[in-house]
C-alpha cells in the first residue's frame, strides 16, 4: 500500500519540465490567442495543438443553472466509456455545454480531426500529440484529448492546461480515473486563479455574470497584448514580470464587485465540498444533506486528471487524487481571499511556469518546514501538501477533509485485498462445479450412447436433481452467489477501487463464473416454479450480480473496438449465460407465433457457435425441436 | 473492513452539514418569507414558489397557541386523530404525544379546504415546510402528515426556526423507523429559550410567557404593544431560571419527572462563531442545557435577555452565519489524535460551547460511537445473511425433493422418515438462531432505526418465515406433550411473531399501491401458520371421531374450512398442500366422511365444491 503512495503526478511534471514541454505549450497557448480556433506547432517529436481561450458570448449564456448536458449530445456515442449505470438505465457523463459546443465546432469544421488521425496512424514517426490551452481553451483541449484517447491508439495524447475551468461532472471524472487516463491530463493552476473554480457557481447569478461580462474581454485583451510583448521582449522577461506585479489590482472590476464575485464562488464551492465530504463519511442516506439534496442546486462539476498547484511564493504541489484537488481548489481560495490576485493570476502563468521549472515539481522538498510529530505517513503527507499549498496544517478543517480522503482510500485498499483472498477461495467451488458439469455430461454419454435423444446437459441434471452430487453443486452455487453478491454490493456502494471493473482479472473471473453458474441459477428458478410467481427469469428473476458482470464484459468489448473473431467451433461453455432461460420461456410459451421467434434466435446462436455442443444435443432441446417441427409439419 | 475488529468512528461532520445547509440559500429565503408573512393577521398558511421548490409557510404564533394548561407539559395524545396512521401512534402503554397547541393549530389549518386542495396540487414537487416558533412545530406536524401520504415523486423537507420540542420518544422512534429523521432540520439560536422551554412544566413558565409573548409579537409584526421593561426583564430571568432547573436535571441524568418531549430530527445550533448540526437526540438534549451556560463574565440577566431576544432575531443571525462558517476554524493545539474527536471539538467550538465541557463532548462521542456500532452491526448481518442463504437453499431443495415424492416437506419433516431430515433440522436450528439474534438486536436498538422497514430485510425475513415456520410447527407438534396449540403466544417463537408484524407494518405503508391479485397458486403458502391451523383442526377432528366436545370441535373444523376456502380464493396457498399424501388431504377425507352424513353440510360447506371438482384437477 505504501508503495502506491508515491505521487505519479510529480513524475509527470518532472518529465514535462525536463523536456521544456511546459514552456513550449504555454507559448503555443499564447499564440493560439491570435489565431482563430487553434494553433499548431511541432517541437522535436511532439505535435503541440493549442486552443484559444478567447471568450464567446455563448460561454456564459446558459440554458439551465450550470449549463450541463449529456456528453454524447449531438454525437454518435463518440465518448463511449463515459457512461455509467446499466444498459436499461444509462447515466451519461455531463459536461458544460458551452465547452462541448466549441469542441464540436472544431471537430466538424476544421481539418484537425484528419490531421490527428493521420499522426496517430503514423507508427514510424511515433509522434506524441499534446493538446493544450489556456482558460476556456483548456477545456476544449481536455475534450480533444479525451476524444483521441477514446480511439485507443498506441501512443496516447497528453493534455496540459493552464487555468482551465472544470469541464465535466462526477461520472466524467470517475470514468477517466477508471480508464486510467488521469495521468494524461495535467492541469496547471496558479494558486489563487479564480477560473478553475468558476464552474462551481451558476453563471446566471448576478454577481457572476456581471463580473464575467467585464473580466472575459479584459483577460482576452491582455492575453493578446501579452503575446506581442512576449515576442519582442523575451530577453527582458524579468522586467515584464515586475511590470505585471505592479499591475496587480488594475483589472476593470471594482473592489466591491470583485469581492462579491469571489465570495459567491467560495460559497458555492463550499456547497460542493461539504456535500462530498459528508457523503463520504456518513453515506448519502439518513442525514439532512441527503434528504435535502434535490432541493439544493449545486454545481455538478468536479476536477479530473492531475493537478499542479503553484503558489506565488514558488511552492508547487502536485495532486493526483481528484477529491484532494477539490479540497485544494476550495481551501486555497478560502484561505487567502486575495481578491485582486484571484483575477490577475489568471493571466500570469508566465510566472507560474517559471516557478514550476525551478522547483522541478517536487512537493517533498518542503519537508524541512513541516514538523512531523504525526504518527502515520498519511498525516505527514497531508501536512506537506497543505504546507505546499500555503494553507498550513493549522487549518483543521482542511486537514480533516484531506484525512477523510486518505481514510477512505485506505478502506478501499483493505476491502479489495480481502476480496482478492476470497476470490482465490472461490476457485475451489468453481472447480467442483466444473467437475460436476463433466460428471453429468460424461455419465450420460457413457450410459446412453445409443440413445442420443436422452442426453442430458448439466443444466437438466441439476434441474431434475436426483443425486447427492446435485445437492453439493447447489451448495457451491449458493456460496459463489454469496461472494459475488457481496462484490456487487460493494461496487454499488463504491467501496471498491473504481478500476476494479476494468481489470482483466476480475472481468475474467466474473465471466467464467457467470457462464458456468448462471444456468444452475436458471434451473433453480424454474425448478422452484418461481416463474409462475413473478414472471420470466430474464425479466424479473435475474440477479443483479449477473447483470453487473455481463456489463463489465460488454464494456470491455466495446472498448477494444475490434470485432471479436467469429467462432468456428462450439465453445465448451455456452457463451450466452441466459440461453436456458430463453429455452424455458420458449417451451412454456403457448402462443403459436412466439416459438418461431425463439427458434430463430436459437438458430442464430447456433450459427454463431455460441452454444456448447453438450447443451445443444441435450434432450430438452432435441425434444423441443422435434415438437416444433411436428407442429410445423 | 475487518468486521471482527472494533472500528471506532473516524469522523464527525456536524460542521460540514451546517455549512451545507447554511450556504445553500434556503434558510434566508425561508426566514424572509416567514417574517413578512407574520406581519399579517392571517393565521393560516402561505405558499411561495421559488424556481422548482415550493415553500409552505406557517406563521409564528398567536397567543393562545402557547396555552395548553390541561396537561402538565401541554402534551396530548394523537390516538384519536385520523390524520395520522396507526404506525405513528405507538402502543397503548407508550402512545405518541405531541404538543397540543401545535396540533390544534395544524388541525385548524387542515380544516381549511384550500390547504388540502393546494397540497393536492403540489404532490409532485419539492416542498419545504417552514415555520418559526410554534409555527415550526406546526410545520413539523404538516411534514409528518405529508410524508405519510407516501407520494413517490415528491420530496419534502422541514425547516424550523426556534421551534419548541413537539413530540415524545414514541413519535421519534416511529419517524426514525421510516427513515424520515433526516427530513427535519431545526435551526436554533444558541440562547433561544423556546426550543427548550417545554422541558419545564407549563405552569412554571406560563406567567412569564404572558409577559414575553406580546413582546415577541411586536417584534415580528408591525403592531406596537407597550411592554413594560421592568416586568419583561423579570419575566426573562424567571423563565430562564425555571427552564434551566429542568434542563439541568435532564442533562445530568438526575432522577425525577422528565418532560415527555425529545428532539426529533437534526438540530442546527447557531452562534456568532459558526454553526453545527447534531443528529443524536440525547446529545441535543444535553446541548439544550449546556449551550445557555454562559461564558464567565456575562451576567445572568444579560443571558436571560438574550434568551428572549434571540427568538425573534433569526434574520440577523442568518446574515452573519455564512461568513462565520466559511472562515476557517483554526485549532492551535489539537485536543486529541483522533480525527473524530477533533471533529466534535470543532463543532462545539463553532457553537460556542467549550470543548472542555466534558458532558456534551462525551455525549456526542457516545452518540457517534453508537451510530458507528449500528452500521457495523448491519454490515456483519449482511455477511451472515448471505452465508445463511445456503441453509435456506438446502431447505428449498428438501421441499422440492419431497414434492417429487408426492408429499409435503411439512409432513416429511414431521414424520422424520429419512436421514436427510436430520440435516433439515440442523439448518432449521441454525436459521432460527440467526433470526433470533436479529430480532434481539433490533429490540435492543443496536441496529439502525429504520432497519425493520428496509425492503431487503423484510423480504429476507418473510421468505425465511414462510419456508421454515412450517418446520417449526412440525417440530412443535412432534415433540409437544402438553397438547398446547402452536398458535398461542407462548409457544410460537418470538421471531416469527415479530417478523410477521414487521411485514404487516410494511404492507400497510404500501397500501397506496394497488396489489395485484394472484393468478397462480403461490409456491409457498403465504400464511406461515397454515399448518398450525391444520393441526388444531386435526385435534378437533380426533375428538369429533371420539365423540368428545362435539359442538366445540365441529366449530373449529368449520372455521378451518372457511379459512382454507379464503386462502384458496386469493390463491395464497401452495398447491403442495393438495398432494395425495399431505396431512391436509388425509384430514379432508376423514372429515368429509363424517360430514357427508349431513346433507345440509354438503350444500353449505365452503370447501366441498372445490375439493370435489376443481381441487383435484389442480393437483400437479
């Protein structure tokens, strides 16, 4: 566990600094302000694509409070894995519509798409693409990165943003974490910059819209002009910087307005933060926050990817956990309340980048200033992070907030360790059931070699249940069900790591279990006559565990994108674990029309070699087909 | 999580909750609405729409609301009120009590046809009931009334300002059982006298109230009432004195007569330093006492004055609360290493009760630990439930095997013909032990308060009862020497009685939905006591055959016939009962032989037709 606590975000930033990529990206961002949509430059073996952060009237004219919309709105499911929930009830990730529209605009109108696909296909050159952007441009860069990542080429793109606002909601952030894409996103945030927090507030609210009306053009103009300065006076950079510090507070917003503006953002951010913290500790149920959740509107947006915070004093703090990032976004702002700096720092990333280059991005270098009288490594790390952020570990609330996150992470780690041990124990029961299957099918074929019609699959054996072996198989079935039910429950309560369902180990174990054991569950269901009580197995009786496990596999297939190779031989296990439920329904159905449909389905499955030969030659099927053909005949 | 290891609570989030509620903008809106509404003489209610939330506002108070002198604390029984369901009212020896003044006011509003009509319109919306002072108690009652309608698409919530305590422990338990406690949020100024005043007997505060209420009214409305300053301050000191006397008895757990009222819902205490939320009822009672204990240096009469003035001063308090909450609390020296205890200390600091005040601190700590223990217990039970499924599966299996052999699992187990029945008995005992433990834990209140209304457990319990109780009955009649009926309360295991009660309670709350009539016979007989009824009928038949107690025995048999007919009609009986070998069929054959002699029976018998024709066909 301790080993995993080495911060990958730090390695990332060290790499970026070491290769000058950050300053190159920043230069590209500034150039992008002059071009219409984006600016493209090749640097060594890297293609840098920078998006302009120019404001757009659409940016803060919103339909609903937070301007959120389905990420696949207006798209053909381009963002496949950014959907949560099950197939009947999908929960798509939500993103800010303004950003998505701008992304769509560049996707459709420009030749960028073709260019990217071309670069990605070029395996010889092995070029890396870096998307970058300042301010709102960062949001577009993030979406482009995501779109490219979805294509899953060999060389994944990277994304560096400067003062980028929040783009997507919790499902969005969770999906990125689940797909292990977090480290492709590096958000550089100047400690007091207001823009990364701006999406916590509804743009409609008067303080916000008034402030944005003035600030957006101001930021845009100064970025454009800055560019000119930069080109001519690269050598005099320090001088320019001095000038800027003098400039502090010269933004167009009056003092009162900027105070109201920042306070509003702080208050809205605290809504999000306290909601997340309480949900983490008490769970969503049985508390005031839970009951009132629909009554209170709060921003859906959450941080995603890695964050690099940089304070004016030059300290740098790298954060890879999105929940921690949320805390930092709030507490850094709340702690300082430098209203001028909040607005000015948005256009002063020159300085920030210099600090990052100097510090080489290591939080740990501040260890001297922290008194480590705390016992655990977690506590020391929290102290370090708070120190680096300039919040200080005396801020008990911030400290407790971060501690909550650590504890929760530890809990997940312990949970998964325990379940892995149990999964191994379960293999024994699986083995017994496999043996049971072989026994059933083997016995039958030996005894009734001549009577082909009387062959029995293990499904039928189990359903008729005559022997002690069947009893044993039933016990194993129940034990396995208990284990997988527990896993399902933990996954639904989010008490297992998010990437569990993308790990091959778990997908394979789950699929194996589902294919072998679900027929037994179906047999049990129909044997007890439960279909008469509550309806067909597929509609009413299928346990949640199977639905979840099937979804894991489907998701994986969807991602791999390539068409699965068609089988040429029947498999050992029927690939459609609900096969027997279809058969039962077909046999039970009394209307004339339906059997034909079922027959079609069955024939399709046979044609695709999805059904094991044992199942196919079993007596139930043969009898049924005979009866069908006799009817037809 | 390792379930066997004691796992102390890790965090306490009272302050975060307070921040969540205080900064979301609902409170100022609600207070504004109350304040402007209270100026009018209108004493009914007001609806105000704000985006997609509807505020239902109840006015602060009228003089007469406080007056309820016919009982010691102004409480009254709700047993006769049709507007509340039976589940809320509690048992005869522990009836639910509410404050009479608030109840009367609410009843008065309910009589207003306009109110009911408007609530009907609102049933698919987000509703916040708000009220100040007695109006807060009215709002709480209205919320309970509305929640009991169990409308699926609505979301209701209750916010009160300076509301008095309005209900007793029975009411609190009933609300907790439905998991509604989180829907009540009572905002309380630290010194406000009203939330604690009904902890004192009504008589001891009545005189002072007479002087103070006009003062409050003048503050809340435009009308000017002259209140002599002198009598006011005397009244203030008087009322505070009397109230503190009572709260200190309660807070220190001294013996004595206690007020029936307990806090129901979440309390948000506010001070100039910040705010914090508390959910535990006992801890809130303690806080109600300790939060008026002033800091040193503040004279008592000044506190008394504050106690009165804060009651009408919520607007002012709300203005400062955002700021106070958002300012980071910084603790110079942390009181302990545990983040849970630090959390509690922060909460107490926020409401200006010194963390050194051990009583409150310990009460909160205990509450947090108890809650944590409840959560751990239910986790443990979850795991145990899944292991116990294997016994249940074994019994299901057994049942099917018996059916294949043309007999009921009940009879097979009773006769104990096979060795297998030994294992069945083992599974039966194990499951019995498991459910005994659950019932025991629930009765000891170490499970979450809404445990017995959770679908998962109701369903698991019902399946268990239907499958296993017949075996328990068989066991009883096989071993019973004293000829006792299983159906008497001392014989039937407590777990089955309780589980059945839970299921029935739950079904009552589901009554809003139309229940589908069955089209097929159930796979398990729905009345788990069917076999006990049969055994009693068999006893009666025996004595009938022997010619003893003919009339009484005949009556039992006829009654049983009617009973069976009724469960056949609603198809809640399992067909396995009609298998050839079942003791029901044997009983029927013998019984009908006796009865066939009387032609009158033939035409009147509820069962005869069914058994003669249809019943036989239905057999598998």
